[in-house]
C-alpha cells in the first residue's frame, strides 16, 4: 500500500461513522451515504465550503477536483497534494462535518 493510501485510510477510519466506499472507481469515505473525502492520483480530495475551502485551495498545488480531466471541476471539491499531508486530517474533519450536517 502506498504511503498516500495508507495515510488516507487511517484518516478516514478515524472519523466516527465514516464508511469506506467508491466514487468514480476510486476509494472514498462516506457519511450518511454521501462522499466527503476520496483518494485520486495519490492526492486527497475533500468536499469543503467556506473558509476550509479557501484554505485548501490556497495550498501550493491544490486545485478544484476535475476527475474527468475535461475542464469540468466539481466546485466544492478540492484536491490537495501529498506535500500538504500534515493538513489532510484537519481538512478531512472539516469535510466530514460539512457533509454530516449538510
């Protein structure tokens, strides 16, 4: 298992009621049947809003998630490189809270 996948899995499994699943054929975690984080191209992707969304996008190399690669990004989803792995857990908690209460 790659270091990115291992870290992603540990973070997801550490969140209450998070369920492992698939989104676009990639591993994801869901809460109440809705995805809030996934792993894509060895980077972690988060469903965020507000200040957490702004913070995530401000990280070097971060971008809106465009799984098709056709210039149609998913506006609430931010793809964050492994270089920012120290922020992954906090961003995952923000995403978990957003989807859980939204």
